[in-house]
C-alpha cells in the first residue's frame, strides 16, 4: 500500500506524462509549476522511486520504467473515478433518463435510424444522445472516459476497462462503376484485385487485416487513393479513378452509378461491436439497447447476405 497517495497526485502524473513538461502540465490543470512539482515529488516519495527523468533545458521529460507502470495504473484508477461520477450523475434525482450512444458513418446511416426507432418504442422515456465519430479510436476513448454509455466500434477490442459484444459481420466488397464488366460478376476473383488500383480506408484496422490476408495469398494491392469518407470513395469510383475496397455497410444501396461486387467469403470481414465501460453501473436502458442492437444487426446481416450472390472463389 502507498499511504498518502491522492487522486490529485495521479492527475498531475498523467498530465506531466502526456505533456512532457511540468510547466505545460501546470497550465493545463490550472496550477503553478511548483505545485505540480510538489505533487509529483509527494507521489515519488510514496512509491519509493523516481517517476520522471528530468531533462535539461527544453528537453521533454520522460517517464522512467517505474513511471510507465504507475501511469498505466493511474489511468485505470482515474477511469474508475470517471465511471463512478457518470453513474452518480445519471442517477441524480429529477434527471430524465438518458443514453449517450457513439456511432460512425456507416453505422449511423444503416443501423442507427432503425435501431433508435425500435428502442424508442420500447423505452420512450429515455433520451438518446447520438455522438458521431470520424475515427475508429475516438469512440473507445469516449467510452473509457465515461463520456459515452455505449458505442459502436470495430473489433476486436483490446483488453482493458472496456467490455464488448460482437453484433455484426460486415464483409468487404469491391465498389466498381455500374457499367463495368466487373459489375456483372457474382464474386471478385482474387487475381483481379492484384491488378486493380484500389481506393480504400487504408488507415482502418480491419482494412489492414484484409490486406494482410491478401498478401499471405500472394495478392499485393495497388494503392490508388486513401479516404475515410464513404461518399468520397464512391465519387472517386464514379470518376474512373479506381475501384474501392470497402465494407458492405459503407455502400449506398440507392446508388445506381456503382455496383458492389462481393469478395470471396473466406476473407476477413470488418467486425462491428458494441462497447461499454465494464466498471460502470449496468443501467436497464443500456441493457435494452444492447439487446435490441444485437437483434437488429443480426437481422440486417441476414438480409444483406440474402441479397449477395457471391460464393467462395
């Protein structure tokens, strides 16, 4: 045990670790630099080890090996405090029940409308607050900081304070011009991918997984453009600048200028999960939402599978 360690010491530790500077950490937290130095010194005395290597001049301050360990545990401890604060706030007398849900482009367009409509029929008294993200990592960070109650994310989810459940398998397709010869295929041959300039979400973890599997099969993708926007990917295909390799949910079902051709079914799909903070209070609203999401996404996946004519190549 480390008697005398207080939450403010851990807050200062995290700020210095992230800023790499006592002065910047002080400005961020609204303290004087000497106050931050005193808090870190008190923590070091309690731990019995130096937590930061003090650099000379303007050199950034780096955590020691012990400092790295304490930082990891400090983040987990602070996450528990944030979760407790959010739970107490949610139970405040007189506050209307609210569920804060995180989503991203394709989920927001293809899943959220129908899911929220079904949820409101079940729990009309619960206010839904939708928070849309533009990156894969952002929803996870917001859930961990207790700023979201539940969020859609791309699996698998790393071990930590988050719990998750898979809700949908979202296979990749090749988006091609609607009048191209490829549009008439039932499934894209892998050899075609080797000679096709690819527009894709090159920074997405699931795209990396797909790309790695293709490379193991001797298929090297040729990069045409990188984008993270579904509409941009479609526009680039329509302009004849390449074919887009995108998850099936990213395809606009009403777009007639392009066609989505399935890939072989044994290639890794994007895995859509629901994520929540494992240490937070299990509210009835959240549990109902998760159950409805699993059912809704399962039915949607089956519907989309029936509409696909691809088979393993």
